[in-house]
């Protein structure tokens, strides 16, 4: 189940860590956020290493739809209402800057970077679109209302962000990763103070650490396991489908995403909370059969995203001010611009420089009690559910994912193969034992 990007791009390879090492900064995680952190730290002359558990970009980054945009759903009306115009404006500007940084870095890299307009459309809620445009006017951003989208179904309109972008993320990574200090197949299984230990027993000593592991792997700090959850989303690539002019996403929960990749249409949707039921690829295939009956599916894949409770990523100090640990997580399906914003913010933390955007993304910001309570109740219900198969992360009951043939944790999103081999964090190791067919049947 390779994505279009992973099938068509052969990523650079990096060595395995074979000995104890010391460095100024350890970056844990080799997705887009970790790679960009490494790139900016190297540019600044900082001594660092990056440790990746498997191959770089083999998880969420390799399965993204790779839209580079500051338009993250209909978020700005909500941010203005709940946080005020200044924080909302800073969030917008941080993502606009991220887009421009990609534009700068992609100049000279063959990665199919193209300028595209971005649209959030609605099939029945024009009022939501109008409120979003009014909020963006307060932030002095030139968003526009559009109603002739060229989609194969009727809509009441869309909010348009002109001049956004898309690219091939793995071709981009190949273009910037040469010469970076990366170790692959070097899984960090424990971290304490200034020392990290790999699955093979090597010790990495670092004055500062950046956790770019998608979901933070240390539970004793920051309480990320109650401040986030994970969500699956699905993509099919269609040959022979009608092209779209721009990048599109439905404002409604469970809506569809569209973008071109050369002569292929990427259709996304079918999402659900990890460990729960959802439409998955079948929902997309049903749509394609109805609206693109002459098309042919040539790829299908899935991605997993960390979702925060207020739709803003957690970027900054891992927890408090007691140690120099930093984190980038909770990108809410907008990993490209969020990764770039995170890399610049965390570079400035490491260098002791002020970053004007950092307060907006602070992991220690106030979180609404009702949001936290709902997440705690959800996790508690799954923690007490009956199942012989438990997640080694915090002991929640695992559920069988029929579409992807995996065991998934509904509490925090760890995933495992049928045999218990780890697929997705925050667990740092495999589940024990061979998993029997009758248990899969009993769980669904």
C-alpha cells in the first residue's frame, strides 16, 4: 500500500547508529518536521543528530496529500471568536510565512512545486463561508468567495485563498536532506533528562532534544495523551478522472478532498478516529464509481494525523521550563505548513532567539476543561473495554481495523500489524505474542 509519492521516489538512505554518541541537539523523528529542523539547525551551524525509528518520511509525510496552504479549513472565524484577532492573525501569518519558505527552498529543486488556489467549499452552509470571509477581512487577508468550482456536484460556494501551492513532498526531502546528520532504523525507546536510549541499547547524550515523533512518546511530561487524539484518513489516486483547477476540501466533517498530481486526481476522505469505524477507501470508491465512472484507481493509501483539541498545533517547550526538551505535534491534517512553522520556531528556541509566532503554538496554553474532559472520558472507556490485546503504550484495548488489517488503539492511536508489530506511535515497541484469528473475529 504505497502512496504515489513513495512509489515514484527513491529516498536517500542513511546509516544506523552503532555506538554511543554526544551532540548538542537530538532530533527524534524523521518526518517533514524533523527533517526541516535538521536543515535549519545545520544552516545555523548547530551540532545535532536526527534519529529516525525506520526510514525517513515513511509514515505521515509519505502519505500526505501535500497541500501547502494557510487555509486550514474554516478555522479563522473560530480563532477570532475564541482567541481574538491578534492570535488569529499570528496563526495566519505563521502559515503564510511557511508557504513562502517552501517557495524559497523549492526554487531549484525538482519537486513538482506549483502555485495553486485553495478552496474550502460547502454544499449547504453558505453562512459559514460568509462568516469565515468576514473574519479574514478583520485579519487583513484577501480571501474571496467563489461559486464556480468545476466540481462534479453542486455547492453553495467556497472560500478561496489565492496563490497557495502543492508539491511532491519526498522529492523535496531528497532535495534538502543530502548532508544532514541522520540515522535511520534507530528507534528511541526511552528518554530521561539529557540521555536517550535506542532499541539496540546505544545512548545518545544531548543538551537539548526535539521530539518530532508525530505523537510525543514520553507520557510523564506534558500530558499530550489527554490533549490530543489521532485520526485516519484515506486517499485514492485516479487515472482518467476529470481534473480540478486548484486544491479543494469540504468544510463538513467527513467531506472530500481533491487535488491533481500531474495527470492523476487525488481523492481524499473516508476518515475516522483511529480505532473507530469509518467509510475508509470504500467511501471514496463509491464516490468515484458515481462521478468518475471511466476512471481507474492506480494507488490507494492512508495517513494518520494528530488532532489537538483547539485545532492549533503544539510547538514549543515539551513541558514547563525545567529542561530543554521541545516538541512539534498536533498538526491537524495540515502538516506541511505546520512542519515548516515548527522548524523555524524550534530552531529559534535552540538558538535562544525570540520568535514572534511561538506564543500562539505554546503547548502549555490554556485548554478548555470540557474539551479535556471529553478526551479523558473517551480514553477511559477504551481503557476499561474487554480485550486480550492491549496497547503497550498505556494499556488501552485494541480494536481490529478490517479495512487496513491492523490492530488500532482508540485511546491514543498506536497501530500494530496482525502479528503485533508496531506501525504507528506513541507506543515505542511491538505488542507481545501472536494474534489469533478468533480474536480478530470477536473484535469486529
